C-alpha cells in the first residue's frame, strides 16, 4: 500500500482543503503517515498570502525534497495558494517538485498522483468556481471534539493589499442544506464545536440567495442538539446586523465571540485599503456588538506600515485601540504583495518603521489583554478540556468561549476530574497577559 505524508500551512481554510485531499487519498487505499521518511508521496499544502508565508512554504518544500534522496519518496506534490499563484515558476525553478495542484483543483488530487507515479510532471489549475459538497470525504485532523466548516470560498471584497481574490476566486457560498448536512455528519462522529470559516463569513449566502443568510444558517445549525459550541471567524463589519447579533446573544450554543478584522482606524488609510467602513461606522458597530452581546469577546486584526501611513495615521490607530480595549488583537506589518493595488502605491514604508509600529502596538495590547484577564478573576467559566500538562497530570489546559483554537490564549485548570473533549466549570484564580489559571469546581 502506498503511503502519503501531508504538511498543511496557513489558515484553517487551507486546513479544510488538506482534510478533503486526505479523505480522497484514504478512500483510494493510500495510507496516511505522519513520518515523512516512510512516505511514498509527500504533499505540501502551501500558503501564499504574505511574504513570510511564501517563505515558509518554499522552505518546507525544500525540506521535504530531501526525502527524495534520503527516504522512499517517489513524488513531491505542491498544492494550495502558493501553487495556484506561482505554479509554472515553482515547477520550473524547483526541479524536485513533481506536480502542482491549484486551489480550485484539489478534487483532482488522484490525477496528480497517477501522473507522478507514471513519471510525468504535471500542473493542474482549474477555474475557481466550485465548493466542496457535504458528501465529500474529509479526514479530520483537528481533535475529535472540534472541526472547521468552510461555508464559502473566495472573496469579492478586493481590499487593495490582498491577493486572495486572485488565488481563491470570487465569493461562492455553499447551500444551507449542504452545510447543515456536513455539521450533522460531524456531530454524529463526536464533534461538539464547529468553527464556521470563510474569507468573509458575514457575506455568506449573498451569491446564492441574493442577500446575506448567515442568520438563517445559524437558525438551522442551532437545531442540532449535539452541538455545544458554534464559533464564528472572519466576520467582516458589513452585514453584522442588529438582528444577527441579537440572535447570537440569544443562543447558548453560539459562542459570544466575534472575530472582526478591521485592518486600520484612520479613514485615509481605510480608503486606500479599499475598506468600505469608516472609523465612525466601526465605532458604532462595536457599540452595537457590546450592547447586544454584553459578555462578548471581540478579536480583531490591524495592519501597520501600509503605504502612506504617517505618524498621525498611526497615532489614530493607537488611540482607537486604547479606546476600544479589544480582548484580542493581531498586529501585522504590511507585506507588499505583487499583483495587488497597494503594491503599486507610492510612499512604501521602511521595514524598520513597520517593525517599530508593530512592537509598539503589541506592547500596548498586551497590557490591555492582561487588564481584561485580571477582571475575570473570581468568575465561573465553562472550559473545554483539551489536554493535560505532561509533568503535572492534575493540571489540564483548554479553552472557554473566549478563545479560538490556535489563535488565542490558554486556560489552565487545576484539580481536574474530567476527560479530554469534555466541559467543566472552573473558577478563575489569576489572569495573565494571554492565559488564565483556574480550578475546577463542582457543577
């Protein structure tokens, strides 16, 4: 039996693509292995979003190519965003690569494998116009109790710094029926938390139903009584209506957690980014979110060093962060990506300035996060147990509704009497910059 090894890089949306390819491979009697030295076929599902991600993808490809010399690898196959974006350059400049499969062609992964095994190099790039169906096999790589569900693919927003519409195509939603069927299948197999993802989750359904339908999707998903948590990521400001927020607040299954990528707070920079919202509109939306969902945890992300960002623009962003006191913030130095409108702008910011602004905002937000976590001391929270410390088996670690996996902090729970994948009630003993120390209490 052939053995295949996978490395998945980048975002959870890319991870879902990896899981689909793994499902196809496993359905066709190819064994999946975590040991690259014993793999007959090696795959890298790449990220090509920003420069650092591209560098990581290239480095990983080159590392795995060594197994063609030192292991039993017969073929190295590159998939994902970098492959979609630079297919012919990659296969011409890195001779160790045997096949490229674009983001719109992951369902053709067996075709790529057959070409490689017959000694042919191949590039498979399809039109970016499809989504995976609910009956598509997936080999879930996340813990058994939690899974990502991609509700749409592609993006229509055309932010000036972003290459995603080029490498993922236009926005295209899956049907409500398809998503609910997949979620039912996942919960039948033990999943308790589903994390809804797309490039823009709040735009879900517009292409299929002529208007956003995230509310209607959630109304169907909460009928699944096997679900404990429904978590939303990548909620763009547009379409976060009062009605949607009110429904989120009213449903115990939906986490009071809003991931809201804002990118900047100065109107001049927002306009250059081709973002549709103004600072005043965003402030109004944040007030509405907090009014509708009193215990909400709000996560956002900002770009520093965007072309033309003056110190005055940066100070506007800094004051905005100070005023809004977000629970979680990701800060990213601007990456000049070829093929984007922003890459052609004048007034590109020196890297040293980007790094200074990055570190200044990270320091500012770390203080805010710690202050917020300290206010949680004494409160009782529900914690999903995800594991135990190897050297202290009576201390578990996990997450509450306030933490998305692999993004936010960790909750440590003392005196745990529960299994991995179960929920416990815990009292917060101490809040730190990113993490909480708690102890389990009796229900």
